[in-house]
C-alpha cells in the first residue's frame, strides 16, 4: 500500500473519530431547558386494582408527556412542532434543586396524587377510609428526626394527642418553638414506642409546602391509611400530580356496581385533592395530542384557571380544533363533574 493511501486512511479514521466526538458532545451537553413532547395514553386497568372491584367495557387512561433536559439536538427538534416545547430549567426546578431532586419531588407528588385520588374516590362511592397516622419516608439534614426516627416508622400521636394524617401532625407542632421537643408515639415494625424529637426551624432555602415554619425534619411524609375494600395503585416511574383525576375515576368505577365507561375509551388530566377538586396542570395540549393518537373518545380537562386567565379546558379546546380531532373535550372542576357527565352519557 502506498504512503499516500496510508495517509488517506489515517486521515479518514481521525475524521470519523472527530465526527463521533462532536455528535456525542452535541447529544450529552445539557442546555438550560427542559424539552417535552406528547407522550402516551396508558390504560389504568393494569395499574389499579380494587379488591372485588367491578369490570369495565371501556377503559380509563392517564396521559403523559415525555420530558427530559434539552441538548442541542432536542433544542433544534423543538422548532419543528408547536407541541414540542422548551421550558427554562429555573421555571421547573426550585433554586438549588438538582435534576435528581426534581425527579424525587415529582415521584412524591405522584404518591400524594394517588393518596388523594383514593380518598376522593372512596368518599364519593361511600366506601370506608381509616386514617392511621403518618408514614416517615425521608429526612431533612441537620434536623431532629433523622437522629431518632427510622424510615418506615408510623407516627400515631404527638404529645399524647392521636393524629391520623399530615394535616393533624402539622397542627400539633405549629405552635412549638425552635428547639422544643415533641413527644411522639410511633409504630416501628409492629412495636409501639414513645420517643422525643426536637422541633427545628426549616432552612430558609427549603420549600416546606405550606407546613409550619418549624418541623420534625421529615421530608415527603405519607398519610398511612387503610382503604376498605383494599386498593392498590402501581404507576411505575410516572411522576407528578397530573394523573390524579383519572386515578380517582378508575378507582371510583371499580367501587360502584355500574360501569361508567359505557364502552368508551376515556382519558384526561388534572390534579385532585381529597375533597375531589380538580386542579390545572401543565402540558394539556400535548396530552390532547397523545390522546388523539390513541383514538380516545372523551378527554377531561380542568376548567380551573389557577393564577392565569386561561383554563386548561380552553387550551385543550384550542388544541383539539388545531389537530382536527373528533374526541370530545369535557370541562371539569371536580370529580363529580366527570361522574355526572359519564352517568348522563349512559342515559342517552
């Protein structure tokens, strides 16, 4: 082989290596945005089971968006469709929050959403809910709880006063001073014991979710409840609160004798609280697109405007008109609105 050919092959090899390195850098270097696009409409029959629950002819679906931190490729890709969006990182993550912290917060929001969905559905169906205390999950550094409590402990009383949920726990410590002790009764793997935990002021940089400015240092507590009949929800790695309404509808439908689906495929979005109020979420247009791609018949959208002048329902209508879907968009302010709509649809 001539020297010229050898030099050409060597040059070509280095050119290819250079291209690969550039492509890897383009793919891996993060940009200060989150990229999102329409995700999936996922049936809830496989996620939710109520003991002795009734069956369905149709199905309820949660809707998702695909979201990740943007790189140069995703940044360019976002300009090819109005339903591929870029959102500044500081509009999604709190100050000082890492991507891992954000994902943990999203998973906690999902757990809270599931709990609220269960309570609202059981209340609406007249089924029994027993409140048994507060489950300890994670701890805030340099506060009192992590030196005394273990993850998995259930707090059942504070200063001799029984507590059934997080709200009651917060109320019992709201008037305590920084450095004061709280006498807790806990259940640790079946063993009941009394422990003292110092109440400490939350760090100024920490969002404590509307709780009192002092606390035990428990992060992401969970209400410990028994639902009768038993219900299980397994949403996998899906995070955030936006599936609350659809969780609640699926649970409610399994609790009652009639089938609300009436053979329809029904999707939607919206957070839910324990009273059944439905709140707005982000990405409703992308979820309408995802639902249309899955041939959904009915889509529920929150009518609550929150802090803006435009509701998710109005945005959903705009998207539906833009993509020309035949899917019916239905506004909801609370769980009862969705139930009423489906009951009326059965009568027609």
